[in-house]
């Protein structure tokens, strides 16, 4: 006998963000991509996603020394919602003293709050920036040029599912987003990128 799945597990909300300067974080060079995957300890799913992104970047002719945005099946630049999920987990860990009733809030949020869709369109012009990186190698100090895709004043809309009874409320997610406004999302946050000018949660 077939039974319908329960729809009573989740509370739903929408998150709207405006990012002042959003920077891409996926290397277009296949060799750099492998290093990036190892550094970020990407699992099999993450590797498959990154490989698809890389294939689309190559097809589109994005320069291979560029750090770029993800692309959808039509080649349109997108922001990956997993990056917002990662920022929420980081904020939950930093602010864990505010949630004493939730043991291990970072891990609990990972299991109890889900953000979608997988790819959110970036409906702003894609620009390319450059900056010099100073690195220390086995042969001594070296300078390298980093080229990256970015967009400004980017509006991103997400859907969010929150497990009922988990302790995560819209008010608490709002606290996390308040932290993220300054902490940022996406790449190059150490350079001041990814900060939010606006953040809203809607039931």
C-alpha cells in the first residue's frame, strides 16, 4: 500500500538578502579545482557538483586562472545556497552562548535547517577583478595575480525549511543573519567582501 509522506515536519520561510559585493569562489582551472576540493574536504557529492561547475566554465570560455561563480545548466552565473548554509552554521557556532538550550548548535543547524534552491541566479552584471597575492613558497616569497568574478548589490532569494520542535525559530535565524551581515557570505570575506546591506526573513 502506498502512503503519502508527511508534510508536517517543517516550518517554512523565505530569506531575502542584498550582498554589497559578492565574489565567486570556484576555481576554473581543473588543477586548482582539485587542490581546492582537497583543502575544503569535499565529499563525493561536492566533487561532482564542482566538476559540473568546472565543465560549464570551460565550455563558456572563462579564463582558467579565474575564480568564478557556479553556473546553471544554461550557463547563467549563480550563487550556491550551500554557502549560505555554511555561513549560518558558522554564525551558530560563534553565537552558541545565545542558544544554551540547543546543544552543539552548529551540528544541530546542519541537521535541522535546510536552505534552497541549490543554485540562486545572480541577476547583476558579472565583473572581473584582480589583486596581487603575496605567498611564501619553498623557493622563497613570490607574488601571484588572482583574478576573480564578482558582482555588486546582488539580491538573493532563498527558501528555508526548519524542523519543527528543533529550537530554531525565525527570531533565532534573524540573530544569525544579523551576525552574517558583517561576517559576510561567499568568497573573499577576509577582504571585506560578502557583507549584507539588507537581510529579511518572511514567513
